[in-house]
């Protein structure tokens, strides 16, 4: 799909009913300026149900932020997703990753640490096989709690879902994505 083939056009916020916007912090909430929001607000009930999971994974993960970003970057790349990749380039930088490390995570991790390579493999196995292989699981389980292992699966599943949403609906990054709201911003 190309940028010209957006299937559902982002709404301008002046066309969104006040009651719908109130569920998401009102017109002044910077998150509501995102194209993702402006498309999904066209189904406010579904968006309201999805938002708590997305915010938990995005803002309050139990795994280290760098690990989270490695999972997201690899998953989004494997799924051919561009909206989240554009945002997570800047979020990964905020998590302390260099541009080279970001590219390594997207490509498959050959230049990353052994544990980070296991994160990359976990994303690849989940996207491809819908299951983390025993060898990869053992590496992750040496460092992560059961709760964190569950979160790894949810993180990859969520960003696979986001790829399906943005790729199918034709949601594209904002023109100045580097200045748009990110999960690390307070709101």
C-alpha cells in the first residue's frame, strides 16, 4: 500500500464529537493529534477498549525500555509496518539506542549483545511461528520473570496487531513525526 492509498482518512478533530474526545482527554490532548488516533476515533468504542492495553505496554512496561524497543523495531520491520517504525526510531533514541543499534534491531540484530539477539529471535519466532522456540525462551527466562516473559509475548502480539491495523487502514506517519507525541511524554 502506498501513502496515496489511505483507506480511512484521519478525521480533523473539529469533526469528532465532544463526547468521543472526552473519553480520550479532550481536544487539547497531544495524543489525539496522532494520525492513528484520528483514524481509530472513527470507532470510539473499540478504541476505548484497546487503549488501556496499548498504554500499559507503551508507557509502563516491566521489561527495560531498550529491550522493549528492540522487540518493537524487529516486529514492525518483519510486518512491513511504517507508522510505528517512524515513531519508534525516536522513542528508541530516547531509550538510549544509537542509530546504528536501531538499524541492527530492525535488520536482525547481528551487532547486538547475545541477550538482545535473543529478543530479536523471539520477535522473529512469534511473527513467523506464533511461538517462541525453547532455546530462545531459555535465554529470556534466565533474565526475565514469568510476568516479563508474558509481557514479551504481548508486546510482539500488540505490534503485530498494530501492523495489521496501520497497513490495512492506510495509516501513515505525521509529517513531522519527530515532534509528535510519544509514550514517554506525560498526558
